[in-house]
């Protein structure tokens, strides 16, 4: 069964989990985890209780061509 994610324009949360972010930017979840670990990706997550949370505003900016 494939997990369903809401369209990014309908996202109401300020930050989303890694799997949801990976879906929206068409990257593997492990790629995002590497970006977080190495601090070298186009967007940076915050950590909430040890889990990564990716900022929706920065994801939108990235998809519009505004980041690296």
C-alpha cells in the first residue's frame, strides 16, 4: 500500500516529516537524512524529539527554484 500525502499547496503544517518531504521534492528519504547529518542540503530540518521536521516554506521555495 502506497502512503498518500496532501498536495503541498494544501499543507497546513509549518514542518513536515522526512517521508512527506521526500515525496514532494522527489528524493529518497535517506537522501534527506544525509542532508541533515552532513548539513549540506538545499534545505535544513529542525529536530523535534530526535525526529527531523522539514520547513514547508523552504520546500515551496526550493520547488520554485529559489534555493541552490
